[in-house]
């Protein structure tokens, strides 16, 4: 490739790419009689650790470096591991807290979550393993993990490009999610994402100034109250309450005990008191 072509390709890569997105939602925890399994060849992992070996083999190092801040603030990944090859072949990224300013450069859309909401934002299954119910099983593992680690969560948002048929089908027909909002996402380069200003519709939702997160609304928009899709949402008897039985939990990232941080009071490179995300640590 000539230098001119390289520069052209780079410029093309840095041009914002815009996609129409649907923001979908469903209640948590998941309903018990919906649980199905992907079979014996797979096991699942709840990963709170950006240095987890399966995650490191799956995601680019740069992305994991960028995501260390969000990990320190409660991001997690559900991984599907294919036992015969010991490889992660499916992933589902989740945020349990709203992103902070600057997180767009780390690949996080500026969703605003209420205290009882979480956000599922990167769902993927390796091509060779699709249509094996891995996508759906990851959702149940997510439900179990959230039940155990974030018991306050009552709603999970997801998002999909509206022209992504597989994802829209999975979200609506299988995960039972409904659309609460649409917005336009822009992507620049490999990781930088954001919302095209004013593209949120309607103006009450997780991508708006006002939404459940602002304390103005108790009800989730679009919640079917009658007809076939209506449910006894959040009924204490009707849901799967289970712990993460079979899934492995990978959470060895933070310091092994509080003493190290509390007694040494280390400074970060700016000379300020260090926080986990500002202090480079050798693991
Ligand atoms: C979307 C995706 C994660 C689905 O994973 P999967 O493991 O194949 O999903 P499952 O096997 O659990 O499928 C469950 C159901 O979803 C629906 N579905 C899945 N893939 C579909 C497709 N290509 N077209 C239409 N419906 C689809 C079907 O109803 C399917 O049930 P069925 O196989 O009994 O018909 C996978 O196709 C993928 O990684 N796509 C590329 C990345 C992507 O688009 N991610 C979504 C970004 S939000």
C-alpha cells in the first residue's frame, strides 16, 4: 500500500460512522422457567478482572487498558468458554454504573443509569458457535450474576443497531426486551463512541437529560401492561433467584488485601493520592 493510500485509509477510519440504535430493556431477575442451556461443551465465567486470561486472549490489549477505569467502577464481562479448546467464544459486557465524562474515548456510550438499572453493551458469539444457544445462555448467566452481585438491579438495558437483524431478534424475541428509546451513535476510529447530539427519541430515557435516572419517573417506558407481553414484573414468587452455581468468578484484579493501599498511601504519577485506575500496578 502506498503512503497516500495509507493516509487515505487512516482518514477514512477516523471519519465518524453513524448508526441508528435501539435501546431496549427487560426486567430482572429473569423468569425461572425461561432457563435453557447451551450444553456440556460450554461453561461460563463472570469476569471482573481485565487481566483474566480468557478475556486477554479475546480482547485487544488496548481495549482492556482503556477499560480498566470502568472495571474499577463495576464493569463486568460474562464469557462463554468452549471447554474442548479452552477458548472464550462468547462475551457480554455490562456496566453496573453510569459512565463518567471521558468514557466515550474508552468505548462507552453516555447512558445514564438509575440505581436499579444496568447496561449490556457488547454481545458477541464467535461465528463458528452461533445458533447454539450460547447467546441466550449468556443472558441467563448474566441474570444469575446480577442477582448475586448487584441485587438492587431491576432492569437491564441493551442496545442494538436497528439494522442488525440477529441482534434485534435475540433482544426482542428471546431476551424479551422492548425498545424504550432510539438514538444515533457515532464511532470514530477503533474505540471512540458517543451519541449524536439531540438524537435521543423520545426525550425521556437513559440517553436523555430526563429519564428514570433523574428521579422523574417510576415507570419504565413501554412496559407492556396488557396483552400477551404483559407480565407480573418483579413478582417475588415468579423469578429465578439463584446464585452463580456453575459459572466461574474471575475477580483477582484488585489488590489482595486492603493493607497495601491503606498503609502506604501511594501517590499516582501526578503526585495526587492514587486511585486504583490511576496507579499502574504490576500484577
Ligand atoms: C447476535 C449474536 C450474539 C447471537 O448469538 P447466538 O449464540 O448465535 O444466539 P443464540 O444461538 O442464543 O440464538 C438465540 C435466538 O436468537 C435469534 N437469532 C440469533 N441469530 C440470528 C440471526 N442471524 N438471524 C435471526 N435471528 C437470530 C434466533 O431467534 C435464535 O433462536 P434459534 O436459533 O432457535 O432460531 C451473534 O449472532 C453475534 O455475535 N453476532 C455478531 C455481533 C453482534 O451483532 N452483536 C450484537 C451487538 S448488540
